[in-house]
C-alpha cells in the first residue's frame, strides 16, 4: 500500500480527501487506483500531473517504480520559463 | 510608387539601392541588401540593436530613412571584423562570455567601437552611460561592461 | 494514449529504466573540462552579425504577413468583411477565425492566436494578410472592416474577482471548489497547499505580521520580437522557421491547429534572441502557416515591439495577503498566504506555482497557501522565469524581513534558524532532497558585502528564493566523425549558452578536447521529441542525454578496439580519450585514441554513434540568497542600486561564465520588476506603455556590477551534480530590493514597482502619520 | 509620400508652403521616424533640411552662438566653447535619448515638436534663446518660449521653418543649469525638467534670473514668480524655499504613466533648488575665470 497525499486543486476536486491508500507498485498503477477511488480526478489526471516519490518529482512517468513505504504526493505538473 | 535611387558607401564599399521613401536605413540594410546583422528590436530608437555609424557617428538605423544615406559613409556590424580578424571588442565579448542570446550583441559591438574611437580610456560610468541606449535583457550588462573596458585597455596597449 | 484500467491488477513490470544517473562523487573530483570557461560555439557568428535569428530568414518568393488587432479590450466580433482587402493588388491571402477549425485539444491557444466570438484584450488578433510588401499589407489591414459590439472590460485582478465584474467567459466555472459554483466567474481555479494547523501555529507566536502586497504585470522583455517564416507546399509538406524555446511544441500545436500530420511539418528553431519563458508557446506561427497555405507562397511575420507588448504573453500581476508568526527567539510558528494572480484573458496564471513556492525556503510545522487563477481583459500570460514565484516570495520575504526587525534578529540568522534543508517537509508537500539553501545563507552572511558600511539614505536588503526546476522528455544523438571530431544534436533551443555546456560534458565523457566537439539544435524532423527549453532543464536533462549518448559511443568504441585486438569487449576500458586493455590479463596493446578508432570505423562495422531518449526526472531544486544595497533620494523617491550580490546553488557549474550570466541576468530582470517595469492600463482598458520608452527596463547606467557566488551542493540525480540555474535568480530580487528600499526610506513598501512617485508618497505619508 | 532634400532654406520653405497635403520637416528625424513607423502621421511630403548650410553650422555672433536648426546634439556637445558658456542648455540637449539618438536629434526639432517634456527647451527658455524663423513672408525672430503652444502645436505658420537658435553671450557672473527627473538614469522622457539661468553682481546678489519648467503643463513654462524670488537675494535658503514654492505653484500637471500631479508638483520645486545651486556654482566659477568658461 502506498499512502498518497493530494495537494493543490486535487484535494478539493476529490471532495476534500487529502490522503488515501492505494495498492500500487508504479506510477501507472497509482494513477489507475486514483481514478478508481476518485473518478472526479480523471480530467485533471488526463491533463498531466506530477508525482513526488520521496523528494524526487516525476511527471506521469508510468513505469517509475514506487518503493513500499515511500512518501507520495500528487502535485500540479511543473512548467517553467 | 516610384523609388528613390540612393548612392552610398557601406563598410567602405560603394553601394547603390532603390528604396521607398518610408523605408528606414534598417529596412534597406536588412531587406534590400541582405545585411541582417543589424536587428530590429523596437523601431523607435530605444534598444540600439540596429546601431550603425553614419560618417563615423553612432546612430540607430531605424531612426533614419534609407534616402538620407545618400552620399554618406555607413558602417555596420558586418564591416567591423577585418576578414577573419575580429575587432578587439568582438574578441573580448567572446572571452568574457559577454553574450547569452546574442541578439543585442551587434549593436553593442558597433556602439562600443564608436565609444573607444572617441574616448580610448573611458571610466566604467562613461561606458555605462554611452551604452545606455543598447538594451540587453540576458546579461545584466556586467560582462559586457567588463569586455568593453578590457578591450579599451588592450587597444591602448595595456 | 489512454492507460489500460486493467493494468492495476497486474504485477508491476520490472523497472524499465531509471531515468537518472546518480551523482558520481569520485568523477567530480577529476573533472578536466567541466568547470572550465571555453568560448561558446555560436559566439563568432553572434559577434559578427552572422547568426540568423527569427526575422533573418528569407525564403524564395516570400510574402509579408501582418496581423489586424483589436483596438478594444473586450468586444463581440459581430462581423469581419475582408472583401476590399482581398481585392487589393498585391494581397495574396487574408485569413480570419473562419480559417481555423474548432480544436478541443488547444482551445485556448486557438482562441488566442485568432479571436473567435469575442476580442478579449486590446491587441487580440482579428485577421491577417499576406502581401507582396509591407506597404501593401498595411494598406490591406486598413481595408478590413470589423463590426465590434463593445463590452465592459476589467484589467485588475481584485476587480475581476468581484461578483459583478464583466465576465470574460460565460462557461468559466471555478475549478478546485467543492461544491462546484453554479455561476460562471472570472476565477478559473482555486488551489490550496500546506500542512499542519496555522491557527494553532499563530497561537504560539509572539509576533505576528500580516500585510497586503501588490505586484504589476511585467514582460519578459526579450530584445528579439517574435518572428517566423512559414512555407506550406501545395502537397501540404510544410516548413516553419521561428524563434522559439520549444520547436517540438510549436510543431505539435501548429499541426493540430492546421489539421495536418506532425510528420508534414518540419520546424527549425532559429537562433533565439531571448525568451525567458515568453517563447514557450505560439502566437504568430499558426497564422503564418495558415496565410502561406492559402497564398501558396512562403510568409514571414515579424511582430513589432508594440505587438510584443500587447499581444504576446507577459507575466501575471498579483494581489496577495501574507501572515507570518514568529516567537521572540526566531522560530516561525505559522505562515499563511492568499495569492490572487491574473494571467490575462485565459486560464493559466501561475498562481499555484506561486502558492507552492511562497514558503518553500522554510521548514514550517504549520503552513497554508491559497491560490486564485483569475482572467482579465489583458493578453494571455506566458511563462516568465520561475513563473509565479517572484511575486509570492516577494510578499513572504518582505514579512520575514519585517519580523526580523521586530524581534531584533539578523535577517539571515532568522532565515538560517528556519531554513528548509534535506528532509524538510516542503510547504508544497514532498520532502526536500539534498539542497543548498543553508549554504547560500551562510555564504551570504560571510560575504564582505553583508558587513560593508552604509551611508545616509541607504539600506540593505536580503531575501532568499526557490525554484523547483524540472526535467522532461529529452533526447540527443552523438556522432563520432571519421576525423575524430564529434557532432552532437540536441532538441532544446539554446537560450543561454547550452551548446557550450553540451560540448563540455561530451568532451569530459569522451576524454577529448572541447574544441573537437560541436553541438547543434536539430530540427523537428532530425530528432525525437524534446520538451521545450524551460524549467531550467536544458543543462540538466539534455546534458544528461549527452552524457548517456557519450557513454554509449564509448561502449561501442571499446567494442571496436576489442575486435581489433581480438580480445573480449569486457577487457577494454576507456580512459582519457583512449581505449585500453583493462589489465595485464587482457593483453599488451597500445591504447587507441578516439581518433584512431574513428578513422577505422568504416572497416570495423560502420559509423559510431550514441543516442539517448528518456524522461529526465530527478531535477534538483535550486535556492538562492541575494544581498542588495539601495539608496533612496528622500526628496524625489528615486532609488539607486549601489551594490548587488547573488549567491545561488548551481549543483555543479558546467560552464561557470554562463552560470554567472544566468544569476546576473535574473537579478537584473528582478531589479526592473522591483523598481520600474509595469504594464500600465488606462481607464479605457488599453495599454499605455507598449514600448521600451515607457516600459523602462534597466539600462546599463542604472546598474552596478552584479557580483556572484556559485554555491555547489551536488544534485544527487545528475552524474555531475547539475541543478537548473536559470530561473531561481529572478525570485529573490523583488523582496531583497523591497527590503533594501524600505530600510533606506524608513517605511515599508508593499507595492511593486517601487517607482519614484510611489516611494515618495510612502515617505511623505509616513512623515504625516508620524506627526 | 515624397522626399525632398533642398539646398537652401528658401527652397525648403517654398516646398512646405506649396504642399497641399501634409508636410513634415526632417532634421534629426528621431521623432518623425517613430511617428511614421507607428502610423501616427502619414505625410505627403518630407523635407530633409540637413543639406542646407545655414542650418547645419554653429557660428559665433555678438559674443553668443547661433546654432543651426539641423545641428545634432552630439555635434553641439563637442563644441567646447559653447558647452563652457551654456552648459545647462547643452546638458538639456544631451539628455535627449541615447548616444545613438544624440547623433541625429536636434534642439530645434525638440522645440518644434512642442512636447511639454522636451529636455532642451527649459534650458533654452532660461537662457532666453531667440529662434530665427524663415517663411514665405521672410525672416522673423521669436523668443523660444513663444513657439510651443500645446503638444504637437506651434505658432509657426505654414511654410515657416526655424533656421537657427541664438544663444546670447553669457554675462561674467552668470551660470545656467538643467535638471530633469526620470525614473531611470537614461532613456526616459522627463517627468519634470527645470532649466535655470542666473546672473549675479560682484557682491553675489542675484540681478537676473529665468526659470524654465518642463513636463508640468501643456507646454514648457517660464516661471516669473520663481525668478522674482531669486532676484535681489543672495540665493540663501529662504530665497530658494520661496523659489521652490513658486515653481511648484506654477505646475499644472496631469496624472499619467510617467508621474502623478502630486509628484510632479513637489519634485519641480526640489529640482529647481538643486538646479539653482549648480548654476550658482557655475556663475562663481565663471567669474573667477574672468568671465571665460
């Protein structure tokens, strides 16, 4: 099980849920699990997001492994100038 | 619309062209003569990217009609290096990494050369004020000012 | 591509590839080329005027394209009559909204490049013409008749949020609010970040300061206006030359807007005359393509400076409230902020990034930030160097400075006491990995600038700042030429000297001199997809791709040597640019140089190359701390910058000159933002200062030298420890200067820019208040 | 649009007078070209006056200097004697735009555009410069202050051209100065500009003063009350305070992108005091050099 924290808009869109537990070994499984638990998030996830796994920020890089007991955050997809 | 025939000298070479009255010297250089080293950043004399010399005097080619070039000597960025030999200002800009995007660089080279011809030993303040009409948005000017000061020293033989 | 929803029950596939190479501390000790300052490969062309920028390209038979723009900030476009323009001799094509089909994937971009039902800001494109000369094109624009129904407008962020504000989009329902609002508004979205309990935190504070702040919209101010040349063939094969930070992105969006396959459009990135985020999207490119398609000839469009200000993408203006509590001994107990940003006529103001980075410098138990993304009748914003962060950090760092004064603590000491460090839970969620804020604060504190004496009417300001940095999709190829030189192609336009950095990294890996390596930015048909040059990502991610590609080429060169020596490939190592037997057991052979291996490549298996394609993750955050001395003329409110020092963590400076250049350039853009730059709108909703004359960017005589200190705390996610450096430099200056000016003027300034009338008024008001 | 480059001022005047459409004089062109580019004006005729010898020379006359209307600011500022005599006027002209702009821009162009913020005009007004105008009805001489009426509007009749500006001889103990306020150090349009010219007797009492004020009204002003506050004083603090108040009182500015009413009004007084101090220093230095430089 991975404990996932939603931040920014995601939390509100998910109806105020800030953390949830998802069975996932990589980012793809995590996103699928998220969609299942919070269907409201689907359009946001489709737009592209970032996933922080233990202080490293990834894009929606499906096969990035998520080690057990890691800290996972869903945050807005970063851009820059 | 009948054009105006203009005879002039550019970088020492006799050049003739026909331009519309409305066309600026910058338009002529870039669009008629293929000399695109002078850049249009503002077309209002506020950025200096189109700097040229007219009879040795620094000016913005966007603030001058092509027709006004008749009988005058124009100097552009294309004429500053002598063949493969860079002018000391050009070399110092490279040495000091005094450019990032480089679009303002031709204007700075032309303007700085005009300064050092008039004042071979300028203070930092004099360099900064002389170049105040050349905008650079990448470098914060620091390395450009250093390059010009260093070029001045080298040209004085120091 | 949709994910397979059934996949979640399947076992996780083996980690396919880790996208990062970890920092190699041993290698870092023996750098030969990394950290040196060789001349850049594009330098010669740039000092002689030969470099070709966006407007410098000429295609045979090229037409001039011009765009008709709305004079009104908000109006329904009832009708557009182009018949007279089309009839004018020399006009080869005229296009309007009717020439672009609806596009669900890029709806806002479509509406921005050519207005549809409504003109949403002054300068919004309405129609475009291609003609044989500029004079004809100008005449044609005047012949286009547009019937506007003028609507009330709004340009201020707070006014736009009011319930009775003129509404830009009838279908804009605020996202991020539960339950969803039933009525449309100008608030595109709300987001919230943080952790802990801020009320409980404030209860523990001895001193709480709460203030309101405002910042004006500013423009990236690149000296090169947007320019492109488009050429659409009769068979639909198209080419586009343009100045952009991301030609692959341009290709994707333009192909979509024109309804053509990506493979039919080849985009070449010209030399780019500055971007700073402002050239990460499209404005004129799809218009030029559409004109060319209709005319059957190439079309060049070059924006005027007026168009750049009115119709490209400046950054957001902001209105903010920040509240911070601190104990007497300098422990920050809670921080809270609300950040309202307007980003022009479409959603996308970087309010969320502002809210995320506002408190990023601090280790806080209780923090909460709320962001509002608001639309107004202004041009659609684009990214600008660390988008969203300078404003929010300005607000937070101003309050921090004031708190330090209140509790009588040195402001760097207060920051050090609360500084984010490795393992700190960041204000936006995840823990920080290795990072260098503490190191920059200590270096600033120990810098002679920090203890230099000040004169009358002078004040010193300090502020720290942060930017995330990111990686993204990247690939590059590296070819070993037969003469032993090396050709590298990357897909990330070079905006600050990155080609030099690529050459350095390849030379380091290959063990050959820098001069033997050349890097180009390849067009979209020559290389796989690359994300845009943004997010301070290029030296990090293209650099890592080059390192990987170099290592692949090295492996192949070792193979070739092994074949020549007739020993197993594993028995060959690469050292100092040579293949060598790995030990005594491997055999006795003279080392073979890269050039020797390259020379026989045609006989040993053909060309030798390396390439790498990946998602570059693991970009390390970058923190910086700036010190500035200012002098305020108490009689006129004029501010002079006397001395400026930038201290920033670069992870590892590949080419220190260009790292310093990024620090200096960012600081000076920040100085402009702090002191004089602003978008000034009249009551009529029109921009009053659409030119360099009154936009007032810093000129050479406004500034001192900008001192730099490069701190190097290696990024564990890069083999050389590289962090992005391009953006963080613009984050601290707004606050640093505000703190300096406030100290010099004796009154706290809370609105940017701190232009002389504003500073003088603050001084005079404070005098009145004191009496 | 036609371009003409006549050799005499009479020919230039005739061209302007006979043009039925819109005609513009092209001297330095640093304003005209910007206007052309932006489409602000679309003249039918442009008359380049840079090939007219009387308009391109600086001539000493009655101890003062006559400056041709097409003489660029850069050329003027290289004239050592002129700079020594009227440093304030020269500095005002030298502040127009960049080094590049200086190479083309002229004082008379600055004057005839009639911009209220024209940097060279307050100094000329303070020096009581006289313009020579040539038109279809011959020559006339007019004080510079009487030429601008409002932005873009002057008292020049159709076909009239300013040929030159005459700066009279500076007195033995006389000095001038021009200061402007801009947010940056260069490249801005004046938010306030003050030109001051003072004359003192041997005891240091101010016997004559003129104060020209820019960017605070529809046109450049001559502030007589400010001059009165100085005349008869030794330019002590009380006189300067009074002068500052008179200067501020004369302001009728607007709020715009460059400054507020409040700001302009206050800063006009501040700059006037600073300018008088510089002018005083110059007057004393000039006197100590026996009225030379």
